[in-house]
C-alpha cells in the first residue's frame, strides 16, 4: 500500500499500533484532534476534526487504505457522539467516494450487541442490541458502511472490537480481549485480502471463553493466535470476580449496559 490513513492515531489503539503500521505502507498518514507527537521518517501528520467535512475531504485525498480508529470510544453526550461518530463517519465515506474508494477498516465495537447475555452465543447475523448512545453510533457506522457498499461497492471491514488492550483488565475481558498482535494480523488481512466486501468481523483473540462466532469472516484467512486465559490467575489474584447479578457478569457489554444517558448540561 502506498499511503495508509490512520484516524484516531493519538488514542490508545493508535499509539499501540503506530510502529507496527509502518510496515504496512510506504507512508502512514496519522490524524487526530489530540497531539500526535513527532513524525517518524515514513509518517505524515494531518490534525483534523472528523466533524469538519472539508478537512476530512483533504485528509482522505491520496490514501489507498483507511484505518478508522478516530471518534468517541466510550459512552458520552449525544452532541460529542454526533460530531465525531455520526457526522464524522458520513464525512469519511463521502471523502472516500470522492477519492477512489480506499478500503476502510472501521473500528466498530462489541457495544453494538452489548445487551446479549454472557450465556448467549451470537454471530454476524444476530440482530444488533446496542447498550448506549456510543453503541448506537457504531450501529450507525456499520449501517452507513453497508449502504456505501451496496450502492457504490465501497469495501469496509466492520470490526466489532471486544477489548483491545495490552492484557485483559477484568474478568469479562477474558472473553472479549484481543491482543495487539492479533489486531495487527487482522489489519494486514483486511488490507491485503484480494476481495473484502463488507463483512462483520469479531475483533477478538482465540480465547477459551468466547461468545462470538467468526465463521462468516473465515474467508479472510485471519487466525488469531493469542488466548486471554493465560491472564486468568493474574486477574484472580488482582481483582475480585464481580457478583453473578452484576452487569459485568451478566451482559456481553458489561458495565456499559448500566450507564446512564449522558446529557449536555
Ligand atoms: P481512544 O479514545 O483512546 O482514541 C480515539 C481517538 O479519537 C482519540 O485520540 C481522540 O482524540 C480521537 N477523536 C475523538 N473525537 C475526534 C474527532 N471529532 N475528530 C478526530 N479525532 C477524534 O480509543 P481507542 O481505545 O484507541 O479505540 C480506537 C477505536 O476503536 C475507537 O473508535 C473505539 O470506539 C474502537 N474500539 C476500541 C476498543 C478497545 O478495546 N480499545 C473496543 C471497541 C472499539
Ligand atoms: C469499547 O468499545 C471501548 O472503546 C473500549 O474502551 C472498551 O471499553 C471496550 O469497548 C470493552 O467493551 O471492553
């Protein structure tokens, strides 16, 4: 790939993947509203608010792949979610249309389906059950991407990330964790597969404890290798297992299901 655009590059996942992405493209264009630090030799920095349509149009120009990590990543007020995750997504897809339809990896979330219980097993065909405004914005993003695919052939990987951190931070993440290595391998498959389409992909490692069936996306050839189980003893020693009736133990979205609606005051 010649130029890969990474939005949200100053965030947790952007920082974790930054060095690894250098191997995937001649030039990596990094963007965020937050400070991006200094550019490495194969990087270019383009600060941009995703809610600014003209700026996003310029941002996408010249890119042949987009790793879309930018946006509000937890429950927040509707106005913030509206700007970054709703208007921002529309701006990105309009810009992609204008600039040759670069392939997109959209960082969607397990919060599109957070109200399923942890004793349920679901797949890409299971109806959405978002657990808050943030989850609803990711459902919107998936629907928007699907529409641009059906209407114009724009390819997107809809990656419903579970919990992508260095290691699981609580017992729920023994099921939802995706390692940085597995995410890097997934990004590679998404941008190098001969045909992508617009699949829903569960962004999760090969955990013993699993709720999500990825067989519909098997054609991509992504085989996650890590397993959160190796962290169980460490977690048991560090934090108590939450009670059985706690949302963290009951629902796939964990505590997000119990979050109030965050209102602008
Ligand atoms: P993060 O919150 O650390 O990073 C998001 C970045 O987007 C931030 O640097 C922020 O400044 C930027 N941003 C926010 N509003 C913006 C705007 N209007 N214009 C431009 N940039 C803006 O989140 P993280 O953990 O790095 O996640 C990256 C993506 O992956 C997010 O879209 C998140 O929803 C998604 N995701 C992450 C998961 C995880 O476990 N880390 C799980 C599921 C989804
Ligand atoms: C997400 O969608 C969030 O972006 C991330 O910060 C985690 O909370 C993750 O889901 C999770 O469910 O663990």
